[in-house]
């Protein structure tokens, strides 16, 4: 899954979003796939640089194969990149996310990689603050930050 996520995100291999969506669909218990799919929003600068959003591409493909609605109702403020930051720094200064339009009552957050959960938590908080009653999160992969002795 790591190589799939890397190829999609950094290799601009957009057709891999369909494979990512199929892998998520195959692994997820059906009861979690209720509501509308909400892609985790990218940092605006990353979106401009890449020209696409990996999470939205996966969510769009997942919407096609599950017949769930896609609701890109979240936006993210510009912030420092998460890549290369320690776990402590990511958790202490999560991205600022807000709903720019009403969210679904049942939201299924979709992202490519879950590292510390800081971004997913910020998205879930924004959805709940805007009225979502149920929020679950699905990701293609889970990455861990290597910890050095004495590092949190």
C-alpha cells in the first residue's frame, strides 16, 4: 500500500486512485460505508504544486464503486507541511480545517495516508462543529514516524 500511495501522490499516477479505492472497499466492513464520502482537504499550496488532490481522487473512485455521494465540504488553511515534522510537532500544531458548506450527517473521511491522526482529527472536529453526527475515517495506508530515543 505504501508504494501505491507514493506512486499516486508523488508520481502523479492518477489511475492508481481506482486501485486504492478498490483496496479500501475490500478491507472496510460494510457498516462503515454509510453516509457521504468527504475527502481530507489538501494544503492549498500542495494542491497548486501537484495540480490534483490524492485524497479526492481516491474518494471520487470510491464513490463510483460504492455509489455513495461525494461531498468535498472541507477546506484547509495554508500551513507548514506535515512531511518531515515530528509526531509531537504534528500533534501540537494540526492543520486548521473548516467546513465551507454543510457537511453530511454521516461523513466518511477519506485520505491516502494516516500518520499521526492530527489531520484526520482536525477534519473530524470541523465536521462535527458544522453538524455532522457520525464521522468515520478511511485511509489507504498507515505510516508511522520513526522515533529516535528521547523523541515523542
